[in-house]
């Protein structure tokens, strides 16, 4: 499964890449596959009407999941990642200038804090 990744590059600028979160096994004879179980240290929900949050780094390494609405993450290098319902991104630009968040309509977001060093790409 491909997942957008928002991170600070070696030049100190936020950019957007992609990670691969592999499905590793089938679930007890059922017709679905699962990833391995990943650790999380907390979960927070937020909701809001249209607004723009100017430059800011992520407060922690987190998975951002958008159940409803739409968010756009704008990186320091100009790339933009649209998160529509069901979309998610690993946001880990905790240093530097950070990114801009655009909330384009009434949106619910879920932030799942994940530990530093947790390998989400394998």
C-alpha cells in the first residue's frame, strides 16, 4: 500500500515522498490481507471549517487520516498532497519551517502518533 510521506529533507525543507506499507499475510483464510501490527502512542481527532494554517512543523511523527472532508498539505518545496475521504499521510516534518495545511471544507481529521524510528516501510 502506498502512503504519502511529509518529511524534512537534508536541506531542511519539507518535501513529499511516498512509502510502501506492505501487506504481509492473509487473515485466517479470509479473502483479505493485513499489514503487520504497528505501535501507536496516542490518537486525537480534530474537526474544522475551511481555514489555512500557515507554516508549521508537525508536533510529532503521526499518521494523518481524513475520514471526511478535504485537506491539502503544501510542502516547503511547493509540492501539494490532497487528502480526500479515506486518505492518509505519514507526517514527520517535525523540524524546520514545516508545511501549510489547507482545510477546504468541513473536515474531520484523525492524528495517530507513532514512535520515532518506527519502520513504516517494511
